[in-house]
């Protein structure tokens, strides 16, 4: 009996070593643009927050100032003493570096997004991995997926290799609606852009409306990032992060029946 123990252990280790098959998951360009977008987004978030502090109020229409009633007042201290916030102090004015960083990061985001969009379209990435199949848009599929997400249920193993229908819809909205709208509203706040393309600003309802929409889109993108990170943690943080860094991921479903049979045979020996 003692002699059989090393054999059983060796067989088990062999099965465990062979139990995960490493496969390609994310293309190099997807990984590079993903992490560039992540860094740029946080740079935009930090610098944009500092810009908001110069006037933490939002208006609709073409103009907005302290003499008008805002639709949203964040009730934050301002970095300008001309804004009556109710606080007895004024924050240090950081608009210089924050605006410079915001504009530079925005153009980097535009370049990264264009590269990803062109590559994804011509290489079929969107067709294969992002656009949902018609059958996935059925009421039953959507209700099941929504229920799983509301319960924070751990996704099935096969979903590690393809996006579910809610992921696909969310990615489509972010890639083709929210990010383009973020760029459009950001440009519309520029006086130079307004002078060159006044119609693009008027279609949004004016510069102050563009600023308000810019803020609302930012809030939606922050919500998307929070949900995205939470679902990664639920699905297996280390494994998903490794896949997005290295492009490889272990297939935990490799021949599960054979693994069980070999473990049983090892124990019997």
C-alpha cells in the first residue's frame, strides 16, 4: 500500500499539470489599446475633475454663469473666488496643468480609438466578438443574462472565451456611442471648434449643453468601469487580468471527464 502512494501522487500531479491548456484569448492590439485607454481615461477623469472645480455648476443652452440657475449644482468648493459656493475658502487654482493634461490625453484617446476601430472593423474583431448574434437578442436570452448579472452570479466557463449578450451590448454602447459622444461634446466646448463648426455645437444645443452632456457621459463611463471591474472580480480576477496582460488564458474545462477518470484510476492503483 505504501508503495502505491507515490504512484497515485505522481498520477495526480500529471493530471493537474495537464488539466489546464493555455490558449490565446486577446490579440496584442486589443491588449495595448485596452491599457492605453485605461490610463488615458483615468488621466482625463483626474484632470476633468479639477476643471469642474473651477465652476461646479451645470447649465443647459448656450451660456451659463453665476447669475443663472443651474440644473445641477455639485455643492463643491471652487478654485475661483467668483463662484459663490457657500464655502469660506477657495481651492488652489490648478487649471493650468489640468487643462493641458486633459487636452493631451483626449487626443491620445482619439488616436487610440481610431486605431482600434479601424483594426477591429477590417480584421472582423467587432463582427466575431462584439456584435451580438440575432438569437442572443431574444427576450429569453436577455432576461437570463440580466438575471445572472443582478445576482452577481459567476459566469460559465465558456463565457471566458466569448462575451455574453449584455457585455456585447455594453461594449457596443461604449465604443460606438459614449466615446464618440464624449469626443463630440468635448470639442463643442472649445470656442475655436465652435467658430469653425458652429452647426456641430448647435446640434447639441449650445456649449453649456455640451458641457452638461460631457459630464453625464463621464458618469455613465465611470459606472461602466465600476461594473466591469466588479464582474472581473466575480469571474476570476487573476485569470482575466493575466489574459489581458499576456494574451493567454488557461482552459479550465480541458477534458474534464478524462481528468476525473484518471484521478479515479490513480486512487485505485
